[in-house]
């Protein structure tokens, strides 16, 4: 399957001190806004703002602290950036406040059935939803990376999430799915899910968040997350060719260029 139109690029703005790759860099609200605007200049179609790290082993932050971190950033970027803003959270109150500040997408990082009030926030607001596959919490997920058939099990969970959305009154055309690369997954699980993008895309548009992740470091023998640009771009190109709708990326400019060229070459090849 060749995906002629290049996927959208979602730029990452982590307002955290402890994210696995860029923790602390944009923890100051002013710097986070600056970074978000730079990502838009580099070609981001969407900005995803998060205030709680979901790296393996990460400690939870309080709802009050998460709100303190993200709401000023969401408000200012929504006023200035000119692209849709997504809130990356597992808390209904944070989602609600971010939407009030201008966000139009909720990027839900926990199973919807575990936090059903998120679905109510989405239904009431009319915003978009990204529902991701995950087991456990960031603190426990590594111990839960056990599957008989990872693609089939993730597919069933995402199909159940979509059914749950419909039950809660959320139209399917407002929902995107994310197989949760790196969330309770080993390297082999991640590879199997990336190879299964065409299959998963039959359920709903697929977002892939693989940028700088550990499995790239393992396969490329690169322990430093910030040095995984080549591997991250390689995954992005693969995802485009398999039909992914959105690529979530730290390195927006390089990802945008790679996807632009992939789309142009696929277009010419498809016209032959």
C-alpha cells in the first residue's frame, strides 16, 4: 500500500522536567511557547502539548501541577500558532481546561474505559480524540509487555475503544487511534505493530508516535535519545508508505522534508 498524500506531522511540546528525550528543555512556559512556534515554522500541522511524562518509570504529577504546566502554554499557543492544538493527558479536568483555553484535540494516553469521563469531555466539547493502546501506567507498563499476538490484541483493544466512543456519543470520524509504540511493548512488539499499520488503518486513521524511542536506540545501537534522528525519520517514512495519517515527532523539520519527498516519489511512481 502506498500512501500518496504525506501524513500530517504533530510537533511535540513537552512541558515537563523529566520526559525521556527533552525533559526540562521546555519546562518554562515561555520557552515552551517559543518552541511550539518554532515547530510550526518548521512545518508542524498540529502541536501536542503535555505536562506529565509517560516515559517508563515516570512518577505521576498532581492534577494541579499538570494544569499549572500546560494551561498557560495551551492558551498562548492557541492564540498565536495558527494550527490545531492537542492536549496530551489522562485527566478529564486537564482536558476540559485545555479545551476551554483553545485546544481542539484530546490525546488520551490511558485506555478510555479506565477514564470514561474523558469521553464525556470530548462529546460535550465536540473536539477530536486520539485513543491510544496502553497497559498499566508508566511506572508499571514494562512488566505488562506480554502478548500471545500483539497485533491482534492491540487491534481488539482499539476496536473496543472505538465502540466505547460510539456508545458515549462520539462520532467515529472524530476519533483517531494510536497503537502505543513503546507503551508496554518490546522492540519486537513495536516492529510488528508498525508492520501492521495497513491492518489497523481499517479501524480508523492511525497516529504513530515513535520519535526517538528506545526501540530505535536498541536497533541502531544509539543510547542517546537526541541522537536518534535518522532512525526516527526512517520510521516516519515507513509509516507514510504504510498509510499512517499522522506522525508525532520531536524533529519536525527533518520529518516534514522526509515525508514530503516520500509523498512526491510515491505520487510519481503511482502515475507511471
